[in-house]
C-alpha cells in the first residue's frame, strides 16, 4: 500500500471480550483495521459523535496484536 491508499476498516461488536479480541486479531492479520466495541450502543455513540471507522480518536476497546 502506498501513502494514498487507505487501509480497509471494519466495526466489530461483541459483548464477549474474548471473541471480540480474537476476531479483531484475525482482521488485523488480514490487513483490516478493526474498530472493536463491546456493545451496539458504544458503536452507535462513536458513529453519532462523528467518528469514522478509521478515526483513532473514537472511544473503543483497544486491542494489541503482535
């Protein structure tokens, strides 16, 4: 990817934090930036606040993937 291309992004919602972390990790390994939320309400709040799926300032659960 060059600097002009954007990384694909996905919003992931799951109240099971283990599953949320696993799915986010799989997406990251596939080159997709996962925005992880533990509830639909949290995802909707981030969207309602004007956050785009790839906005690093959006309030969501951060996962570290090595």
